[in-house]
């Protein structure tokens, strides 16, 4: 358990916020204003989407 937490701390943030942001981008029209607000909050906290051009070019 401790090794897993340490690996997460060393490896950066968890993937859960990134997956949530990706889903908000994909289903943004269905979610409306709430989806836009959640996306804005996640981006303010530094979460990057796997669909962002800078992220894709750096990691793929």
C-alpha cells in the first residue's frame, strides 16, 4: 500500500482527474453549463487533458 502511494507521489497526479476532464470534453454539449464549469475548475487546478495538443505532442 505504501509503495503504491509513494509511486503516485513520485509519478505525479492521479489519472482520475485527467479521465474526468476527457469525459467532460467529449460529453460537453450534453452536460451544458455544468460541464463547462467543471472543466474550467479542473483546468485551474492544473489538470491537463490527453486531448490537449501540448500534452499529446509531449507524451506520444
